C-alpha cells in the first residue's frame, strides 16, 4: 500500500472509530442523550415569550423515535466507514481503491448528514437550540470538520 492510500485508510478508520463510539455510548447510556433530544425538541429552554414554541414536539414517543432514528443512522454510517476501511486495506488495483472511496464516502456523507442535518439544521435552526444551553453546535462543528476533511482527503486523486 502506498503512503497516500495508507493515510486515507487511517483517516477512515479514525472517523469510523469515532462514530462507532458515539453509537456505542448512545446504546449503552441511552437516557443521557435522550435527555438532550427531549430538551431540544420540547424547546423548554427558550424564553417563554418566544413566538417559535409552536415548533416544539412534546410527545415523548416522538423523542424516542427521533433518537432511535439517529442511532440507526450512526450504525449505518459506522458500518459503511468500516467497510470502506476494510476495502482500503485489501485494495489490489485501481477499481478496488475506487470502491473503497465510494463506500467510505457514503458513510462519511451519512455522518455529515447526521451532524449537520441533525444538529445544525433540525436541532439548531428548527428547534432553535443555538439559543439554549442545549445547542451542541460547537461539538458538532468539530465532528463536521473531521468528517469533511476526511471526505475531501480520501477523494483526492491518487496520481498527481
């Protein structure tokens, strides 16, 4: 394996490891992040006079559905990244590297969707979490940078 593909392999493995740990923590300590989801979706930390409370979701069942959906997406993203990692390890020709990139890219784009779509678009803007202590946007930003850099790096051409 050449140095560039080894670096790509390591970066995909690191992101896959991170997503796997997030998934594992969400499954083994379900209630901690469920509490986060509940506060964001109920919008209970917004000022009482906010005109946006109509957006809140008060049904605990929907909080569980949203959280389980996130956990399932994390599992899928993690699995795709691990599969891409294994494909990078086993690459024997140009086609196998392309396949590894494609699989890894799917996992990384899905992860990008979880943290950007979930934290920024839905949580941050729809539920206005950026106005509350439950925002989570700074940690999501760090994750997005790692995912985005990895996504760009693994898709750099091999011959330059």
